[in-house]
């Protein structure tokens, strides 16, 4: 959850940097890339919020499983947990690639 909050904070910063850069450069090709990054930031923020909801639901499921099974988790809950971890790692990879692409774009255009 801390990772998701970190990336949500990071997107706030990136959107602010994008806004600043947009004011400095009005070339059409620059504006098209600005729109691309705006859209990608919105999509990835949505993905992070969806993942956060899924993780919260999973945590509740784990709590219920532990209560029902005398402090143990079922194999299906463990598999679900592994799936959540994989989703987070994949999302983190996508977000970091977007961050790097954005920073490269800013270095090249400003």
C-alpha cells in the first residue's frame, strides 16, 4: 500500500512538471506528447486505485480466512496473495517505464 501511495504522489508531481513544461513549449508535436502523457498518467492512476481496492479486498479475505482456519491461510488464499504481488510488480514496472519515458521526453524537449 505504501508503494501505491508513493506512485500516486509521484503522479501528482509528474502532472505538475508536465503542466509547467506545457506552458514553456507550444510546438504542436510537443502538445501531442503532453496529451499522451496526460492520458497515460490518468490511466495509470486509475490502475493504481483499482489495484489498491483489490488489495484491500484481498486483505479482508485473508483476515476472514485466518479466522476460519485457526490462524492459517488456505492454498487458494495464498495463490491469490501471490497473484496480488504479481499484479503489483507488473503495475510498478509499467509506472516506472512511464516515469522514465516522461523524464526522457522532458530532457529532449526543454
